[in-house]
C-alpha cells in the first residue's frame, strides 16, 4: 500500500497521470458548478454520453488517437447534441427530460456502432479506444496531458473573465437580459465549456461516468458554503481529490478502469457531506432534533413542578409527579437528576422542589403557555377547548422578544382564558 | 445632473406602447395595446390574474418576442436607454437557494455589460451599501438570500434596482406576499423616488391595497381598458370591464388561435 502511494509521487509516468487527472477533476468541479446552478445536470449527463461518436469519428478521420483531433470530434458532436436537445424541446411537444433521454441514448448507440466498426478494422492503433467507455487514466500520454492542461487553463481563464455574466445568467437570467447581458451567448459559452470539459475528461473517466465528475463535486460543495466563489473553489478541490484518489485505487487494483473508482471516491465525498455538512447535514439535523427534544422535556418538567406548587404541593415525590403528568419513569428519574445538577431543583427526603432559578424558569414557560392561549382566543378566534394543544408546543418557542410583543399586544393580562393566573 | 433632469422634463412620456400584441404559449395575451405614460409619477399597471400585466412589462423590457407593435422608453429604443432603466422581476422567478448573500445580489445592480470583466469599484460597492441601507437590510447584508422572509427578499430586489441608479423603475408585483413593514418601506421609497424625479411603473393585481399611491393607472385585461390619471380612470364602468372576467368570445377565439397555431398578424402586414 505505502509503496503504491510513493510510486505515484516518484514514477515520472505516474506523476504525469496524476497531474492530468488532478487538473481534469478541478475543471469538472468548476464547470459542473454552473451546470448544477442552472439545474442543467441532466444535460451534462447527456453531453458525456453523446461525445462517444465524436471520439470515434475523430479517430476514423485521423487514424490515430491524436488528442487534438479526438477533442475536436467530441466538441463538434457534443455541440450538435446540445443543439438537438434544445431544438427538440423548444419546437416539439417533447419535454426537456424526454428530449435529453432520446438524444443521449441515440448518440451513445451511434457511438457504440462506430466503436465496433473500428474494432473490426485492421488499424493497430485502435486498441484502447474502448477505454473511452469507462476510462483509463494510465493511457494518457504526455502529449494528451499537455493538451488537456492547455484546454483546462483556457477554461479557467474564461470562467474568471466571465464570472459576473455567468453568475447573473445562473441566478436571474431575466435581470441579466434587462441590463443588456447577451444571455443566449453566455448560455452558449457555458454549454461549450461543459462540452470541452467532458471532452478532456472522458479518456480518464469514461463517457458513461463522466457526468458524475461534473455533478457530484458541485452538489457536495453547495452544502458547505453560501458563497459562489467559495463553492467553485470547493467543487474544484472535491473534483481533484476524488479523481486522484480514484486513479490511485484503480491502479492498485490490477489496473482496472479508472471511471468507476473515481465515482466511488466521489460518492464517498458526497456521503461524507450529506452526513457531516453544517446545518443541512444528517448529524446536524439529528443534533438539532435532540436539543429541541431536550428543551421540551426539561421545560415541561419544570412547568409540572410549578403547577403542583400552584396546587399546594411543594415537596414532590416521583409518584406525585407521575400522577400529574404520565411520563416514562426511567427518563423522569434521569431528567430530574439532571435538573438537580443544573440547580433548578433541590432534593430533600426523596422529594423535590423548585429552586429560585427553577421557579423563575418554570414561571416563564407557564407564562408563555398562558399568553399564547390568550393570543389564540383574542386574536385568532380559537375556541377555548382548542387552544391547549397548540400552546403546549408554542410555549417552548417563545423568545423574550416575542414575549414582550405578546405582553404589549395583550396589554399585560393577569389571567388566561381558563382563568388561571399568568405568573410574572 | 441638473442638465440631464432639465432635458428629461422637456420630454413628455416615459414609456410609449404602440399597437402591441404578444402571444404567450401561442395564446395571444395582449391585443393591440396602445398607450403612453408620463414621467416622474408612480404608475400602476393593474388587472386581474392572467390579464397580461407581467407580459406587458416583459415586452417593454425586450424579454418576450412581440407579435406586433413596438415599445419605446424616453422616446428611444430600449437598447439606447438601458442604463436608465431598472427592472425588478417577480420574486418567484428566481431560485433563492442560489449561493449568494444580500450584498452579492444588490451588487449585481452595479454590473454594467460593457464593464463585466472589470472589478466593481469602491464607488460601486458604496452605492450598493447605500441601496441596502435604503431598504433597511443593512443588518442582513451577509445573510444567504434563502434565509430571508418573502418581504425581505422583495426588498433585496428593490435594493438591486436602486443600486442601478436608473431614471425609470419597472417592477413586477413588488407587493405580492410581503409583510406590512415591507409594504410600508417600499411605499415610502417609491414616494422618495418620485420626489427625486424618477418614474416608477408597478404591476399590481388588485385595487384594494396600495392603489391610492398610484398617480396614474393603466387598466388591463388582455386588452387595454383605460389609462390616465387615477382619479379620472377609477370609474365603476372601467373596474367592471377590468375585473368582470374575460370576454367570452375573445377566450373562444384565443383557443382557436392556439389550436390552429395561427399567427396574430398576417405576414407582410405593417403596422402604421
């Protein structure tokens, strides 16, 4: 394993492959961000399937795997597929996703036919053309990598130059048009960049899986930031890392196709994001739910102690509590102990009572509950027998600011609709 | 500054719409609309849902193909006066999950097509900040736009238009789904803008709210019902025509046009 990794950073051929795939991953992340934001990820998928006949035609034309000819073929055919999808969905009754499905499968079928025609020919150069299906990074020659690097730099420069119009077109194309941006031209340029990215990526990733490299980094990056420039940088980083790791894994596994391993490592990144991203990630949501639940339980507990006190019971045993409010005994014991530790309750001879701070907090919750009940009857015309359920939840949500507004709006009331005193 | 305002006051109209017909999804939604509106006033374009109000704005902004007619702003083609025009699209027309902050969106108001490759200048950034301040969003300037309320989002769009520093503001339903505070903020701003000599054109769907802020009205229901100073136009008869539903016969004809894929104007027919 370790030798495997050192190999990649010492062997000149391996270095070249890594360098090529790293730059392809970065470009894919950058260009894919715009496809993602324009909600054109399906088009990106269609383009990557559609360029196969372009590669084949390029090879048939040149007779060799000259990257410049193959790229040109991919570019031309990729463009025709974009145009055809656009034409079909705008002039016929076919919806956009139907047009995408039809065009991409048709082009892929043509590509497959051409591929078998080529493999039956006697051209010795043709071996390895099949690698374009699932990708093989190791087949990249030094010249390939040089060409890809030049194309990538061109794409980066275009994205930096056109950042503002691209941002406008992705966010609000009507506004863009209203200030005089040539929206059609910008969309054409964005599609061209996507086609170019696919064209340089397919040798390493393969036409079948290339769209993953365009889409997954952008989709992950969106979870980590709310700023477009940072999102683009993150997508580039995710793309690079996934591709490099994918290539290393595929090479260690007996020279398997690279595409699937890149997809696996992309998916790992995406999964990591879905689990751990701030705010929208799974753990973040879980943590929020837990803390909400804890807040509700604790506040209900204190509230019940307060209600028992209103009824004259100031030394509450577990049994007293359970008679007032049926909860799980085991959790009750645990929660009461925690509230004792936090200083909201004190224990004396197996009974519990509110401390001063516990009393204050409980009064606040009950005040929120009763104020909200009053608000529901006075302002929202709820009937008296309908207000309790809602207030049970809302009482935990009322912030000091909302409480002040409620107090002002209800003119500092003294009793709730059930004629219970509102504690201050 | 003075010079430009002086020149503008000599001209009478802010927008001229001439013989305008527009089809949407092959159905004609505007029939031969013909009117002019003045400068320096708050102008309401009012009509029920589906009456073609938004399409009219889009036609004026060159966003939809015209079946017939033309529109002019300050007596010129849109392209000649683009920098004097700010357009505020409907709030629902964009995805607010876009990775941008309030400040990012408002700064878009300073983008100029000729200078898209340049960085925004200090002045541009300052103008954007001032626009944010005018709509009272300064405390929210670094918020992601999805985390705003509907009213705040509407104010972001308004701020972007203000940052453009235009002479005419064309707004599509700025009062839809906004809270009372936003409605008041917007109305106050509109009056300030009017006092600065700006023209404000607002598409609005009902006359119950905010209509007394309009100086001038264009009543629309696929056809032009009336246009003129609010007092003159607000008659029982006009309101009946605007809100009394679609014309039955016209609806039938629209459907035939759609079914047969028929053009609204014959080829070669020139509007005089």
